[in-house]
C-alpha cells in the first residue's frame, strides 16, 4: 500500500530546490486539540539539548515529577510523563495491568470510551460495556451496578472529559465505591487535566493519563500518567510480561526513580517544554486556571447560542474547555470551517463518528482560552452568517 503522494523510485532524484523553508501559517487553534503554545514553551523547545543522563537533566526530571503531582492533585510516587501522545498514555494504563482473561468494565459514551474497549481487548481482556448516548454521561449508579455484577473486574475505566462529545463525567461516586475494593479505577483525563478540577487522590482514582496538547498547551508528544499504590501493586504482580516493551513501567520507573537505569532515549526538548508548561500552570494557580476556563467557556456558550448554535452535551455536564454545539439549520459544516480557517485563520473541530456533519467541537484550552479568541470567533461567525 502506497502512502500519501509517494512518487516511487523517482523520488530519489528530486532536486534540492523542490522543498522550501518550512513556514506554517499562523492559526488561532480553537479545535479539540492541539491548543496554541506560549512563547515561553516554544523558547524551552529551542533550548540547547543536553543528554538524557546529564545530571542537570536528571534534576529537571525530579522537578517535572513534583509539578505533575501538584497538577494531578496526588501524592502517587509513580507519576511521570510517557514518551508519546495521549494515546500512548491510554495504552500504558491498560498494558501495565491487564493479563489475558481479566475482566474490564468500561464506560462508553463516545469515541474514546470505544477506544478504551479496543485497547483492552487487544490486551486479551473481557470487556463489559456500560453505555450511554453520545453527549450524555455514564450514570454513576448504573456504572456501579455493572461493577457489582462483575466483582472480579480488574479495571473500571471511564473518560472524564469525552473529547468527541464535550461531556464531563462525574467521578467521585464511582471512586468512593471502588476505594476499598481490588478493582483499579482508571480515568482518561486527556482533555481535562489543568482545565477543570481533577482530584486523583480525593476521588479515589488509581490510574490516570493525559496529554500535553490540550490544557497544558505544549505540543503533542508527551502523555503524563499517574499510578496509585494499588495500581503499582497490580503492575508488579502481573502474571505475564507487560505486552509492550516500550511502555513497560516496571522498567521505565527505574529511569524516573533513584536508580536512573537507562530504558530509552527521553525526548529531551519535549520535556524542556513540559517543564515550562507546568511552571506556567502553577504560576497561574490551579484554581485560577479552572475559573478562567469556566468563565470563558460560559462566555463562548452565550455567544454561540445567540448565533443559533445549541449545546450538544447534556445540560449540567458540559466541559468548560470544549464546547460541543449543534449546527444551525442551513449552515454548511465543511465550507464554513474551511472559510474560518482560510479567511480568519481560526480552526474549529468537526464532529466525529455519529456526530460528523452535525456538531462542532470548539476548544478553549490553556493558551487558547482567552476573551480575545472568543471575540474573534464570534465576530467571524457573525460576519459569515450575515449578522
């Protein structure tokens, strides 16, 4: 199978002048990710590289771990950034705990719940699906009922911020139910980390993973993860080897721990950027950051409502950093997004799966979450709709 515009053997004879210096156009990134990146984070990416076993780099690794614990609101020892995007975090969460034949209960109300099922099944797990319509939440009572019917479940997995629908999932009741059981509570927080409250310890979450390209406002390529003591015990008592060598935390933790045992070459420049991004988050303060996303999320919703866009996610459970909205009748989805991008330099996200062509997903995440960006989108849409 050929990829893209693969030209065959003649590609080896291309003149050097064919390729110009890279110059991507400026964009206001208001899709479901990535978000815009701060100048300080870009400066960190451009910092001269040092070795991944350099004493100064190892000291920075400790700082990253400390800052990640603060942002995750946890004391978990095993709290580290994985080399890879948020999907690598999802794989890390499952492959390090599951043995073939284990039961996993998974909440499915969008694309990323479905993806959890796929990953778990590739690990040989028996999946029990607890489903809800797209845009709705998984009712905690219903999820807990499924867990009571499957007391042998190794993992109970759910998405905190379902990026495909804009729904914010309540976690606390489920975590309280699982706290004194052997079942591991696994949460996808790719979109929510550093954008709304996420209390890993207080809510009884055992495994959580995220991504850097959403509310942390770092380029994609790193996935922060945290494992509780219960989850660590499950990792080190697995019957079989971890399915993935690259994501095997039983080895990686020796690099991030005091032993400093080499596993793979860490993405040094991305970790420079992560450290800077985390510093910016903590400088603003978690509560202030949450309030900024809530305030501007409400502002965006009000302006979109005035333009004929209706909320898609269930009332009372809508994400502050990602608005999912039903398109007004007569609005051409692809053409309007194309015009926003080409004429106004604004990117918004289309629907996925069963919502394709029906909704937009508009992100106000991290660096992109500003009143200026809300006004820019509102003004552009008013102009396009003849307002």
